[in-house]
């Protein structure tokens, strides 16, 4: 019978002791099978990363929801790129990686912190009690370390970008973490959330241009109203629970009907600010077409929310919202490609 030897090499293994039991918190290793002949081996695992489970941590921070803000950061990245000269391809590559890392680290820290702060609340809510920390899939200690490491990663990435992003990284993270407490004292928590995540376009602009001007601010406000309206609709699912627990939200304070109206107003403001942002950014009719498509998706989103009644929102609701930022990014990219490649791009870059 043929036998094979499995070799595993551990690079990093962070563990902690709980009584006499050692629990692995983070393990990075690679392994391979070795056949009869020393030179005959096949790699089984190139890298095996275990933060209890990458899937569980991705679920903890709702990593898939990164699509809500990341394309908006891409919008201001392109706009800032077109106004910036003197950087090499290598400079842009490094800067792009640092911006992406800072966004991922910041969001991971914010969402992880939110889950830690809301553990007791989530454990009492039928909709959220199966989340990773209340369900015991991830320990609170592990989540705290995850937030600390994510915060450090954010600060380090910001430091490497430029001095302005380094200085602003501290108040930015405080805003992102501070949102987690807002539901305990104000029904404006939805707009605080929108502003927190909406900082992505402005932060991206600062990372490239080292300035705060009207153009990225308009994109940030547009995204903020977009996310606030979404969060109001999302909070309809917890209206009764929030009232029972004394938590603040627009649905808990104003009721379902008024909340739907407030969400509509928020999304109307979103379209208005995005339209203004398009004008300031010198975007043309191609972007306008995609903006109209965005308005249509928001309309469909509201139809789904109204039709769901007291039930949980269906998966299609979240899918639609993730498409919005992608459509806007595609619209901006298409607009700039058309006007820079087909028309007189040199005139635009003057």
C-alpha cells in the first residue's frame, strides 16, 4: 500500500490559554504531501488561514456589503487620478493597494466593534441572535483582538499614504466606531451611519490630492443619504424590538408609514447631491443615464420594502442596493472613457 507523508509548516500561531485548554486564535501555515521520492511532492495547501474561520469573520463584518461604498471610493479615485500628474505606474499601484487596505481595515474595525457593542442586544433579537458572537461562533475576546488588529492596520496604511491621511485617520476611526453607540441616544443614527461610511469618497480623494474640496464632499453627501435611506428601510425589521428595548431609530419613533416617507426623502436628496457632484465633476449625459438607472433601482428597493410588510426583507433587497454603487461607478467610468478617448481628452486634462 502506498503511503504519503504530509508536511505542515506553521509560520504564525497566536493562541491563548483558557484554563488548561489552548485555543488557536490565528494560525497561518502551509502544507504538502511528499511521495516516496524526495523530489516528488504535491502541494495540498498553499496557505491555511484560520481566524476561527475566515468565513465567520467575513460574515461578522458583512464583508459582502463593502460593495455599498467601495465603488464610490473608485469614483473619486478616477476623478482625482485625472487631475493628478507626476506619479509613476509604480506609485499609483502602491497608492491603490494602500487605499484599498485602509478601507478594508477601517470597515472591518467599525463593523467588528459594532458587533461587540451590540452583543447583548443581538442575543435578544430573533433576527440577530444567530450572529457570530451571540451564537458563540466567535468569542468576544477574539472579536476584540480582530478590531484592534484592524485598527492598527488602518493606522499603518494611512501613515504610508501621506501626512494628511495619517492625521485624519484618528478622528475618522473615532467617527466609524462612535456610530455603534448612536442608536442608544438618537434616532438620527441612520444618518450618522450614512456619514460614517460615506467618508470613503472623501478619504480616497484626500489620499490622492491631500486636500478637502467641494467635489468629493458632494459625492460623500450623496453616498451618506443613499446609505441613510437604506438603513431606515433596514430598520423597519426591528421596529417593535427597538421600541421594546428603548433603542432609538426612525421606525421606532415615527412608525412604518412615516419611515418609508423619510427614506424616500433621503434617497431624493441622494440623487440631487449625486447630480450636483456630476456637474461639479464635469460629467456628461452618459453619467446622467446611469444616474437615472440608479433612481429606478432605488424605486424598486422601496417597492420591495413596502411589499414586505412586517416580514423580513428578502435577499433581493440587499442585492439591488449593492448594484447601485456599481452602476454609478460604471456610469462615471463610461463617461470619462467616452469624453477622454473619443472626444478631446487633452482639453479636459488642462
